[in-house]
């Protein structure tokens, strides 16, 4: 009889670093640390702590689940690149789960994710996601707004467990708007082919 799949899920798309470990149908460890900065430095130690608490190793993992956004541009890049690197190094699949899909698992209504300046990212039916004022989004119907990163990362783990065996593509960031940072006006460096 095969053992239960073990999925390590994590998310850094907002002001937190969150991780959950799912074995079979049960979340056995879940940790969330609120932080506005420092996710890149904290993510891997947090994942190690989650694995240790569950008495698991990296080699015990069946798949990786990762929150792919929308949200903080840098946070999304941190977690998606970590997931892709871990999957490559461990030889296991990585599954990207949008914040919209995770939020939809939590409640009924139009999936929405808080954004800066009293705005929300909204998953509109049969359209690309949009960024809009919260009042405008509320006029479209009841919103599912989740402010609990623990519920979010648990939903990411469960959705990744459902999807990992179907040959999903490597996770990619889901950006609804361009980054706030402007490109450098300096001359770019010359890239050498090696």
C-alpha cells in the first residue's frame, strides 16, 4: 500500500511568511510569521523548522505547493523561485496555486485579495484578473476576502495535493499589475556568452 503523499506548501505573497505540511488529507504542521520584509532570508529556515516539527526530511516530500500571487511583487518572486529550485533539486513537482483559487476554497463569492491603496485584486468570471477600488469590487457582488494567511497556506497545500499528479507546469508568478519599481536608467551590463 503506498504511503500518503506529503506536500510542503508556502506563501510569501503578502506581509507574511507562511508554510504548511500536508500528509494525506491532514495538515500536520502550519506556521505563519507576519513580516513586511525579510521573507527571502526567513523562508528556507521556516521550511526546515516545519519539516523538523513534522519529523520529515526534504526527501520525504511528494510535491511542493506555492502561492503564485497576486500580491507583493518581490514576495511572489521569492516563493515561486524557491519552489522551482526545490522541485528541481529534489526531483519532485512544484504546483503553483493562485491566491484566487486558495481564497475560493475558503468561502463563497467573488475571490478578492487585498492590494495597496484601498484596492483589491479580483478574479472576474471569464476575464483576466483586475485591480480595482474595493468599493467598485463590492458592487460586483459579495467578495471573499481572506485576511488569514494560515487559512490561505492550508488551502494552497490542499489544492497542490489535488493537482500535483496531473503533470502541471512549473509555477509562474501571477502579476495583475506591473511592479512599482522603475527600470534602471543606467546602461545595462554587457552579457557574455560562456
